[in-house]
């Protein structure tokens, strides 16, 4: 199917990709869904310190079924594991660099000592290949934050070197105002997989050269493009040094053009479900670890804006669309007041694509767990052309003993008994 036909059929059924499993509310689906949520990083206690371990390595990532690429990742997952501590905790993070590239960790939004801030050649030297560094800080302020690599930031964050950092307040004012038991962390990002591949290969080759020069004691500040002061920099230029940004040294001047958009490292149809029940409040922590703005829109509901960059909002207000800009975090409360299956997506639908094809990207669903079984079924009388025999899909053949509509033989042949389309998401 070519791109034009793909987009045309998408108006009907999104080319067969917009499917809910027949066991949407089954235990197996919920177990599978947990793997699409951020994974907690386990710590151990050393006196008063909570000790965590993060490593970075090359990783094969699959944002959607059938598409894999090599990238970088913390602890072999994108996003990296979630660090969750209480305000005031003493935190120690052992960072291990397993790659042949340089890295650091910046604790975005956290008030760490300046030597722990992760900015190379400003607060620390980069963590060299096969080396380690210990980060120590007191967890403050409270709220939703994240961490990311601050070396080669343009490429390394494209690659997936980021993860959530949650600092909880035991006397959480938000939880008092909007009592909740469940919460979700959704980390948004954008990726130019071609750029990642080309830049990572270039960086790896460059590091081989640098490692050789260091071994031969022939490495100097010009190799790093790092100088003690402007006078030293100007002197090097006068002596023939060419900065890395000059045209004849920059082989590719193109900046990344994202072709994949992810939530918790996954693109639709692999994005997670957000489950809720009628009468329940849930808290959703939104983090933008990428370089694109995502205009997040929830169907069927308004939500309460309760925290901005981790800071609780004194007077929360309601919205149904919020622009999540790069580096931004918002916390929202969704009230279970409108039972159903509801789309939660980027209203800039260019970012609801996979490699340029719709639907994909930042598209997921808010699913009510107490939805009656009969509401999961699209009736043959609903006017949906997918269930119209004249549309080539056959007809439904009555109801089974559980009150579920049976599938025609033609539907079974096309979809399988457990993959009948239940409902199509649309913007």
C-alpha cells in the first residue's frame, strides 16, 4: 500500500492499525500495559543515603512493532528507569559508562550542588568510556523532574538518554485537594532515527581517534574544542586551528527532523493505556524530554492543572489541551466523570505519525475499567461501514451466550477471533 492509499483508508479505519484487543480489560492486557509504563529504579540503603545505579549502553530499541534501530539508553530501557524519592532524602547515584562515548547526567529541575549538575567542563569532566562517576545530592524541591545526558545533548537526548525523577512530599497538598491512589508518568520525546544513526557512528569513530591520541599523549585542548579563556582560543585560531562549526569541518549541517514521536519510548500502537474508574481521580505526570512541543488534548474531559515544573499550583484550573514545551513538566488530575474509551493525543497531528504515516506517535487512550462489556462492542446497527456487508466486511451473526456479538466467518478470517476492531480513535 502506498502512502496516498494509506492516508485515504485512514479516514475509514486508519488502515487497520487502530485496533483495541478483544481483551482490552483483561488481566493479561493490564500486565502487558505495565511494561509500557516507566519502570522504577530500585535502591539500597547505605546509612542515610539512598543508593541507585544507572548505566549507559548501546541499545536496540523498538518504538513500534517491526521497526528497530540502535540507540543509547539508561539501563537498557527508554525512557530510563524512574528514580522516586522523598523530599529531603540523601541520594547517591553511581553512574557507569559502558559505551565508547563520553556522557554526564544533568538533574533537570533539581537543586543539586553545582559540582553535581552534570555540565561537562563547567561542573565536571565528562565521564569517559568504561569509567564511573558518583552523583550525590539532597532531593529538593518536591515535584516532577527528570534527568538526561548533558554531553552531546542534541544527539544523546534524541537517542533516548532521559528518565523521570519524582521527588514526593509526604504532606502532598495536591493529594489532599484531589485524593487519588493511582498515578502515571508519561515521558514524551521526539526522535530523528536517521540523525541518531549517523551521529552515533560519527561520534564512535571520533572517539577511537581521541582515545588513540590520548594513549600516545598527543591530545590537546584543540581536540576537545575546550579552552581556558578567549585569548587561548583566539591564539589557536591565529595558529591555524579551525573551530568545529566552520563549513569545511561540518559535514552535515542539517538539524534533526523528528520522524518518530514517543510516549514512554513507544509510538502508537505500542503506547500505554491510562486506566481509570468512574468516580476515581488519577494523577498524570507529563514530562517533555524531547525537542518538540506537544499540544496534548484529552477527549471527553477537562483536567485540573495542579503543578507546573514540579511546583504545586495554589489555585488549580481546568483545561483540556496543554502545550508541553521542551524541558517542561506538568502534573494534571483527571476525574473519572465520563465513562468510556477516550483519546489522549497530540493535537499537532504531524506528531501522531510513525515515520510520516498516520496514525502513530503520541496517541494513547484513557480507558475506564468499569466500562460494561456491551459498550466495548460496535453494533452492526451503528452505521460503522466496517460492519456493513456492502463494505466487504460481512455481517454480524447474532449474540453469544455472554451477550457479545458473534463474528462472521469473513471477519474471523480477516482479523482472527481475538483481534476484531472494537473502536477507532480519531482526533
